[in-house]
C-alpha cells in the first residue's frame, strides 16, 4: 500500500506550492497531488498508493478509469464534443431514455452538477405551483449545494455564514419530526425537499415510515416531494436509486456525482405533467447534457444495470456495515454504531471520538487510506461500488490499528 515509484518529475510539495500560487484557497487539502487512478486505488506524484474509500466524494462509483467509461469518453471526444442545446444529440437522448426506463420519471433535465440539478428542481417546483406558493421546506442537517439558493435550502448554518442575507422561501424542519414539519406548512409552501439519507450531515438515514409520511403530507397539501439523490443515487445504496427501497415515489429526483463516474453531469428527473411547467426559455444550461459527459453517463449506467451488479453492492455494503459495527463494539470509548445504506456507511463517534475525528482521517491518509469526517459526528466511507471484500478488510485493519492506538 505504501509502494513508492517516481511517476512524475514534480513532488507533492512542489505541485502544492504551484497550486497555492494560482488557485483560490477555498479548500483545505491534504499534502498529496494525485496523478493516477485505477479501480479503488490512487497514486500521488511521488508514487505512493492510496486505497480510496471516498471515491471523489461518492463520484467514482465504478472506480477510477473504468475501461468502459474511458472508452466511451475517448470515442465520443473524437466525434463530437459540444454543440449546445439548440440541437439534438444521441448520447443525451440515450441517457435520458436509460434514466426514465429505470425510474419513476418520464422527463429529464440535464445539467453539470448536483447544485444545478437542485436549482432546476427548486425553479420547477415554484413555477409549477404558480401564484404565491414559493416556499420549500427542507431538513436540519441537510446539504443541497453551494449556490445561493441551494445553500439557503441547506439546513446547516455553517455553509450560510458570511453569505447572508439568504434568498427567501426556504425553511428547515427538525430532522425526522413529521409533526413539526406539518406545522410549518403554510399557504406559501410548494414543496418538501430532502435526502433519503443525509451524507454530509453525518450519514443519517431517514426512516422509511418518515419518508412515507412526507409523501402523505405532500398529497394532502398538494405539494411536490423532491428527493435529492445526488449522493444516494446511482447504485450507492444497493438499488439504482434509494427511493426504490423506501416504498415512496417522489415527484422530482435530482442526480449527479456518480452519474458520469467522474465527468461533471447532473440530472433532474420528473413526470411529464410536472415537467410541462418548464416551457422553452424557462430554464437552460449551456453545457448541460454535453455529448462527452452524457456518453460517459450512458456507459456508467449500462455497467450498473448489468446482471448482479447492484446485488453485489448490497452484499458488500452489508459486509462493510458488519465490519464497522464490530469496530464500534471493540472500541466503545471511540464509536457507538455503524449506520448507512449499501456502500455509504458511517461510523458514529462518541464525544471522545469526535474530538479525534479529524486526526483519525489524517492518520488514515498517512497510512494510505482515504476517508472523511462528516457532520462532525461520523467517519464516512464511500468506496467505489466495485470495491472487493479484501479491500474492505484492508481499510478495516488500518482503521482498527488507529483506533486501538488512540
């Protein structure tokens, strides 16, 4: 895991110094410049290898440089890169056909990111509702993006700090409290927005009964139910979309992250009747549905829809959950439980563990394994969906050693 073979003339330190001279400092970075990826492994500028249990924050669902996706990108890049949405393209159409054939929706809007997909959902909900219904209720602890509207929808004050005043029309209900949420519905409310599982908020799944309750409230008050599946979608939870496990069908769903396995792409999915509120000129995206990005997404979806793929994700997710639960039992002073769905798992830390959360992630990095600390409550594990049990065992061994030392 710590193999060193010089793969570039620049060192990590040199590349970091160059970057800091020209890139705005909005990120706290680890001292590694990644130059190569393959499967579940990354290699830095000095040849050190890292077992990647973050996958670009749930982006590289098929791992780094999956051959089917790479081939699709290269082929499309040699044929047609961009023409704008003034014209039809086959990769865009094929991707929308795949999404609608395998989801509740029958119309798709394509964008470049999760935040843009959520922006489209917010705008669609408002224009669909008409008149004075514009307010959207989301949940405390949620994360929906970094644009001003999606930051306003996000239920975490730390992401809003310094950017006030926030755009109007957003309210945040307590996590998992259906009664409190219903009391917040007014004549101005047009939609409820939530993640089936809060990733950034600390890997917190919402109860099936709660999500079903949201559906009933939306039906009762004529609201749209929007599921943000940017992190939970595309096989991450063991089904193509998390809503399939909840007995709940939303009105709008947003996707991004793993949709293009690394290329920037987002999608908003809905039904024809709701989509009709968007007429030509109501919304647009210059690069949305770019031929190369959509070709990558088509290849990604075809792999994920292959025989046995999603079942294997669920099996490996169960195995990862069991191993993390074992660690929680072994180190009760540091961790309380494992929670999550499929291959998005969190190890919830005790108060003493939270104090060491950042240090644990840093030590994992030093020992060649990448994870992160979410919501200041849980270590988050987001390996590529192609991860093997042997690679899960390697990560668990490293983490166990660190917890034992602490």
